[in-house]
């Protein structure tokens, strides 16, 4: 019985040792940061719901599934990775830009910062947003970058937090029939208690393109 007990104790020791070994894999310690840009300017996008994604691939490994990297509303991203060479592409048919999916080779070591260049269908400039009584006012210039691109709608959005887009908001108004160029838009806020009672309020404008799954946005503006 004593010998059996000793054998069981030794077996249990090796099981525990093996289990500990499985839990002692190194965590990635390097950081890849960057932003999505056009002409050196960051592209403003929807930041909630993991709507905009990049994909990283690494050759030489059995698993071929991409590492997903989520993009924030200011066009920035960050990922913890092991050192090595990666291939970075935009997700297929995802984002307010031409779906070129050019491969960017990234050598990650320590803290690595990159820029991902894209060609948006439109850009937004000179945005001014304000609240006057029960009216939201927005003036902006919509610049057509791709000659064949057409605007499907423009969306005015308000939120109680700095995360504001066409999915995360307390008010939105979709406006159709808008063309590229200078625009002055308004929205009636009457009867919206969330807006009236909000202690803080942030605004933004989105431009959706026909055929694109995501809009391009103006920067977030704090209104109160």
C-alpha cells in the first residue's frame, strides 16, 4: 500500500508539473501602434462595435487565421505582438476607402509605429457643429476624392460620451440628396429628452458612400 501511495504521489507531481508548464507560455511584450491616414491625416471612422478592422498575418506558422486589430474612432490602433515580421492588410470590403488591400510588411520589435495609407471616397473638412436652442447646426465641406463616388446619406449624430457615431448616440438624423461641396445642415432636437438632459454632449457628422459598409466622420466636437 505504501508503494502504491508513493507511485500515486509521484504521478500527481508530474501532472501538476505538466499543468504548470502549459500555463507558463510567454506573453507577447512588443506593441504595434499606428493610424490609418490619407495625405498624412488620420481618417476618422466609427469606433464602436469593432466596426473597422485590420488583419495581421505571419508566415511560417501552422495557423493561418489572421490576427484581428480593431481601429478606434480617430483612426488609431494598437496590438500586443511577439517580435517578428507580419503582413498587414485592411479587412476585405470594410471601411470608407477604396478596397485595394495592399499588403504592408511590418517588422515588429519592441514598440513599433506605422501608418496605413488608404484612399477614402470622400473627406470632410472645415466642420463646425453647434447647438442653438432646439436646433443642431453643422457646416462642413465634403471633398470627393474618388471621381466615381456618390454620397448615399449624411448623418448628424449626438452622444453623451466621447464615443459618438451612427450606432452609438442619443440622437441621429439621416439626410439624403447631399452632394460634394460646402453644406450647411440643421436638425430639430425638440422632444429629445436625452439631449435636453445631457450633462455633456458631443457631436459629429458622418458621410456614407454608396457601396461602402462604413462612413467617414468629422472629428468629435464637445458641445457642452
